[in-house]
C-alpha cells in the first residue's frame, strides 16, 4: 500500500517526549513505516496556543533543530522542499517528508518571518489553531482575515507555500480560499472532517469543502475521535462514514487523508500509522473501488504536490 498523509504532529511529540524517530513511542516511527511501499508525510510543528507569539517562534527553532537531527540519524527519510525531492525519494525507496507549521501566532505581525521559514524548508502553513491571532479567527470565533492575515496569505502564495484553512472559522476559510485563487497554490484543508456528519465547528461545511475542491485544493480527512464521532471510542467505521460523505459530493479527486497522528486520539482500531492499512481495507469493504481508494490514500496528494510544488 502507498500512503501520503497531509498532517501529523510528530516533530512536536518527538521534542516533548525526547523520544527517537527510529523506534520511539510516537504514532509514527521509522520502524512502523515498513508496511508501506511508498510513504509521504507532511509533518507540522505546532505553535502552542498557551505561549506568546515570540515564545512560539523561539520554540519552533528548538523543535525544528531536534527534528532535523532525527531525520539526519534516519537516512531512510528524505526532507523534501518540492515535488522533485519527493519523486527522488520514492525512486530510492525512501520516505518523503514535507514540513509545515500549525498556527500563525509565531509570526508576531512580522511578514519577513515567512521568508525565514520558507528558507528552512517549510512548505505548508496552517494559519490558525484556536482563538484569535494577528492573522484572523479560528473555528471557535466568527472572525475573518485581518489586514495582516491577507498580507500573510498573499506572501505565502508568492513564496510557494500552501495555505491551510483547517482550524479556521468559516468566514476566514472562505476569505482565504478566494484570496488564494489569484495566487500560485490553491488553499487546502490538511486535516478536516465533515460537519454534516459530526456536528463540530472545527469540521468543514459541505459548501467549504466544495469551494476548496472547486478551486483545485485538497482535503485531508482528520481521524481525531472528537471530529468523526459523538461516541467514545471512535471506530474506523466512523472515519469511513466521513469518507463516503466526501465521495457523495463528488470529491473523489480532492479527498486525501490527514490523520492528525501524534496530535489527537484516533479511532480505537488505529494504534499507529501502520494501522492505516485497516482503514484502507475498510474503505474497500464499504464499496469504494480500488482506484478511488488509491487516489484518496496517495495519488490525490501526490498530484497536488507535483502540480504546485
């Protein structure tokens, strides 16, 4: 099985737990990836909401340095800055790793920090996480993009970084999707489930999902239990309901997986990344054809990277 995942929080967990990427206690380790033929992952560094913006920025470099050391100690991983790097990694049997940031609080109203982050290899940027920041409002607010937020979105596009609207308020997500239409890369939602199926404001409305897909973006299904089910524990069947919900809207060429491993509690049957094979099998058992399943679990994300990066 090939697998391309749009979101995990492994770099933060490696730093917090002081555990190795090779075979530590995180959902994703080098050892746990042996079940995949091709594997690509967008790994995000989270801006902790309880820290000041400057503390988030300083902490980013500590987490980043630790993560780079871990990648260097595990040569089966390839740090990717674009699609050429990913294709080279696949051809050499390596694991393709892209870097993202989750939460724009670390910018502290300083647009030049985006250039610094881009030069370090960051290629995906989740604008907000919770509450308000200088960029705009998260899902627990009604606020849209600020003037600075609009400048951030435009600069991200100029640099060639994908703008991620997961966690954004409906208003902010809609404004961002529209603004990205004039840029190099369409907006994405790296880890978002469907609000119609599980009534959480953090989840996407059908309308927003269609707008992302219609503009050329991709959507990664989030597997966090609170976003796919009202019951605990959540199960793989709950994730399948969300996948079928996206497919019912005709989004089979836009849907991916952004499991949010190492950042949330997944369905009971998914103990670590290797168990994504169970979700793949469950999707097939639900009547989804193999070609569509391969699109969801790998090819849609790969096509997006190849086209825009």
